[in-house]
C-alpha cells in the first residue's frame, strides 16, 4: 500500500538465462503463453538476458527483454544485453514453432521488451533453426523453382501462413522504444518466416542491422512495422492504434546474402519515419561455419527475390520538422551476378517520398527494373537510373502501375567493363502503366542517354502501356565517343532476334501536349551509334501531340 515502493526492486537478478526444450531439438513440449528473458516488474542487472528456444512450441510470443508495464517506468528493465536464439547453431534440425494458427497476435519474436521500459545494452536476435519441412530433417531444401516453392509454402491454401514456423521477427521491442541499434540474423537456407523487421512494432530504435543468409521469407524490412489494420496512427484511444516504428538517427541497414524472399524493403512497413540513410546490400557471400547436415562448409543459399525496394511498403518519407531523409540517402548495392530479382524498384511499393532517387545497376538478373515506385505514391524529386551491368528484360525510368514523379527522369546506359556484362532488351524513359507529368512539363524529360553497350531490342523515350502517358518532352540521345559503341539491336535474352528500333515516343503510350512547349519528342544519333533497325521520332502505336525531331550528327 506504500505509494513510494519501487516495484522493480521486488524481483532483482544480475542475469537470466531461459532454456526451452533440449539440445537435440526433438523434445515436444508446449508453452501456452509468452516467454520473457526479463521480468514483469522485476529488474535484470548488467548480466543481461539470454533466451534459447531449442525445441517445442511457444503458443504466444518470445521476448529477449521483460514484460514491462506502464507503471513504474522501470518495470521489466534490463540494464545489460539481450540475446534471443531460435534453435541452436549446432542443431541439424528441430521442431520449433512460435505462435497459434489463426491468431494474428502470436508467432512473434522480439529482441526487446513487451511494453514500457527497454534494455539498455545491445539487442540481438539469431534465427538458427526452425521446423522447416514435413519431416524436419536433412537434407535441406534449396533452389526450388516457383512451382516447388508454392507447394512448399502452401501458397494459395486457406491458411498459407500456417507453413511458416515464425510469423515475425523484430530486432526491437513491442511498444517499447530502444535507444540502440538492434541486430537480426537469419541463418541457414531453410528457416521459414513470414516477416522480418530490423526495428520494432509501434516502437522506435536508433538504427537497424538485418542480415539474411537464407531461408524462405515472405517480407523483409530494414525498418520497423508500424502496421495498423485500420490505418490508425494518430488516435491512441481508438482500436488498432499504432504510432509507427521510427528509425531515429543511425539509418536502416538490410543485407541479403541468400534466400527466397517474396518482397524485401529497405524502409518500413506501413508507418514510421527514417531520419537517416537506407542501405540495401545484396551479395552472395557464403555464411561462415559448417553445415551440420553435410559436415562441410556452407554452400551459397541462392538469392531469389520477387520484389526488391529501396524504400518501404506504405510508410511515407516526407521532408518536414519531424521526418526527413536526405535526397541521396537510399542506396542499393547488388554485388552478385547470379542474384535473381524479378522486379527492382528504386522507390517504394505505394508510399510518398520527398527527395531524389538515384539507382545504379551493375550486377544481378532482373525481369524489370524501375527507377521509381510500384503501385502508387508521389515522388517529389528527380529520378535517375544508370545501367552499367546485369541482365534485365525491361528497364524503366518511371513508375510501374501508379504514382507520380514531380521532377525529371534520367536514364543512362553505359556498360563499362563490369564483372557482369550489361544485357538489356528494352529501355524506357517513362513507366510501365504509370503516367508521367512533371511539375515543369516543358522540360526535356524523360531523358534517355545511351553512350555504350547494347540494347538488344528497342529504346523508347516514353512509356510502355496505354496508361503510361507522358506530358513533357521525351528526349533520346544515342552515341558514344572513342572506343564506346552504342548499339541497338541483337539477340534478345530469350534467344529471339531483336527489332533494333529507336522511338522518341512510347510503346502504345501517347506523348501529350499541355500548352506551349510540351508534347514534343527528340532523337539524336551521334558518334559511334549503331541502330540495326529503324529510327522514329514518334512512338510505336502511340501518338505524339507535339513536334518530333530526329537528328543525325
């Protein structure tokens, strides 16, 4: 009854270690509620916490920190480090599953606390082994084609998430802010996780560091969650309130060495600011250590990503007093010739972004590359796409299905002796099905500048589909100097013969006129330009409402 009593002192420990299951990974026990490394109101000192989930099922969630509470503010505090291990490095297999099928509030692993206070030391989550196949045994299953992957993850079934061993992994906490940089690592080629987040859920962190060596992952985020089913981010008294998962000063870092991933994002999910850089690295490095299944060194887990974004999913990035990201602070580095990425976006899936986007491609295998966004969102700035190496069917300077770009679009094709030679069928200054109407419609934009290499089928100043209309002045320049040769035409990636044509306009996408000085196209061939087909000032089955101009220099 003493109001001055410090409840956090009721239970004190220098350090804690929680072990669930056995080292062999085959014990079938069930924990029906949450697992915490820390306490409810108790205090764990500088010795920190370690949580080892070796086998069995945890029906709710796992936390490296404590349960916490709204009062007192020190409830559940951990002065030291937290470490969460799902499975053990030395296990060849286990039967670990977190969560209850059909319950969206379970199946989560957090490096930090559940609520209230937060650990003061480092926070790390390592996913070593989970229940990964029907027999839960070696050999591992890697390199599946799309049909095998769909069967393996039971995609299209009534409850596809039932085949994920973990719903979500968070480096941070749940409704518990953290002033450090949590680390998340997913090891091996077989773990199955629906979501991976570098940050927390409705929780801020200073920065993030996510490393994925392999596995089958639905969505991976360098940032945090911030998801609300109703989109409620500002009414704390209403249902499904989530204030967002902010990255405050040290940036978001996502490194992918391997894995089959449906979508990977440098940013956050639905809501949360990032006040520093976003860095996405894709490199096919081999994980250190020994593969327990084979007794030999690890082999590469193949990189197979359906969608890769420099930005986030729906989380906007805006320049104002509270949310700011520098104009050059999204960086995507792909250093793998064998990485398969179906679609790459310099921007977000469907979120606003204020600032310039600059994307350079040197390696990788792609179906489509976009300088901008996917489904929607406004890019208030310029977009620059540079092609130096890698293999891709289509390269677009603009957006895919929707969204706007207020600034200029610049596409540079310059293949200059890269480890992975540039192979591209089609280059478009505009988008796929997204229209483009910049603030200054009289500008010479999109600008496609082709100085060295081979575009195997065609070059377009405009966009692809009927909806990819452009209200500006598309400009195409082709020609190198010295030993550089800009060649249009050759054998397409699928082995068929390319057309070898150049168009100032679009491919079924009109160029529109909106007042004086708009709706014009320009094509200039100079230097060592080689066009094996035809040159058109206009489009392919597409109108140009202004003037067309073709120059041979």
